[in-house]
């Protein structure tokens, strides 16, 4: 087994260590195969990550079912999320400084070219989590991202129906949506927007989610507390909160089957099956049809004015701010973070 090999990416040669290390045993794929996968969809993954501060989900020992992912509470996992750029980041790899909800800041990799992405994959990255901002202004959100998350017992087909209706809601708000599989049972819908701050983007997502839930009350919910969601698709509005990041297009879900978060044309979505988009099938698909999201950067960004008007209207009618993620400091106007079944006068004041 060679210790390392070099791959040529554009004008740069990128060192790949342990290229023959098994990464997806069930698929017979090595670390070098994973690198070559990302290069095969190069224009697509670069469009998804270019200039965006990106957290790396690293599986340096390969993807196995027995691997434990490190958490904030327990750092002993073999796989882990890396937000900060490593100390040995080459000087040719672009970085950007981001600010977390706590007020602390960090320097993250913000890849400007495909060679940088290959370097990230060499670190064991199989799934990328980019911020919805660019390196030039890391406080200006330029993508609205809506996560349609089927709750237990809900089929992918319900998420598809919700996404198709969401497309219409976005259009009424003056926004152009682009859809992709999540890599699991969900659907992600992105929309390019004029620069907004994180609170505006989150409020717009809440308002759009509420409008979608009104149209599909039996299938869709924006209820934050799991005990209230039922068997519906949850619009996870907190994925638009600062430092809550969604899987990029073309990222690999770290499971033995190697499913990929696949960008789709809207015409493909009704008949799509997430199981069809894998490490094995995506290179052929990409060679045949290219990137269905290729037009996103050329699409005129929409404004959030209408969605924010919906939010203000709902607030007047008693539907205002929603709970933030648990790691957040208390936010202005936020209701107490108490699940409904535990709500009482003492903890709701």
C-alpha cells in the first residue's frame, strides 16, 4: 500500500496520503476513489462551496457503521466535525473568519478552487457544511436554505409534495428555489437572495414555513418541539440560524451505501428516489447532464421583503419569534425554551 500519491487538480498537485485505505467497504471504494468522485463532479462541488466558510465532517479512518462521531460533550469519536482551519493549512488554501452565536470567532477554510477541496478530502472529509455567506462578507447571507425534514413514519414522497408546494410559496415571495435530495429522506430547497443578516433570513424562513404549513396542514409543520410535530414534514427554520449548517450539494452521506446529496431539476423531483444518487452513479449522471444547479449563481437574487412582511403580519396575529437552538444565548423576543408538556407558570414566566 503506497504511503501517498499525487493528483493533479488544475495547475496544482495535491498530495493524497494512504490512497488505498478502505473508505466504503461495502462499495469497495478507497480514499483515492472518494477523491476521484469529488473531482468527477468538480464544477458542481466547487459551485456549492466556492468562497464559503466550510465546516468539514471528517472520517479519517473511513466510513464504517461502528465509528462514533465526536460531540461537544464527548471528543473521543473517530469521526468529527472540524470548523477551524487546521494549523497545517497550506497558504494557498483560502480561509475566512466567521463569528459564532457566542460572539467567539474562528478562521475556517473557504475553498476558492477545486484543489482546495481535494486537500479537504485528503483530511478525510466526506461531507461539507458550508455557511450561507461568502468570504468577502461573512455576516451577509446570500442563500435562503430550507430543510424539509420528514419525521418518523413520513415517506420521502411527502417531502417531495411539500417541496413542490414550497416552490410556489417561494415564487410568491419573489424567490427562485432550487431543490436537492438531502442524502437521506429529506429535501433541501435553496434560493439566492440579496444580502441579509442571519436574523432576517431566519425570520423569512419561519414565515415561509408557516405559509407552507397553512397550505398543507396535514403534511407540514413548523413546530419546534418534537412532541408537537406528529407524522409530518418539519420545516427546520433553525437551519438558517447562524452557524447551523446544511449539507452541501454533492456531499456524501457517511453511511455504507454512500448516498449523495443530489441537485435536481424540478422536473425530476416527483419521480426521484434518494437511493439512486450514490458515489457510484453520480459521476455518470454528472458527465451526462452536468450540474442541475449550474444556473443558480446566474439567477437574480431575490429580496426578503415579502417574506418579512409575512413574518410581521403573523407576529401581529400572535405568531412571532420561535425558539432558537439550545446552544444559543437567549435571543430578543424568544419564547422560553420549554417543551409544551413541561410548560407551567414557574418555567414559562
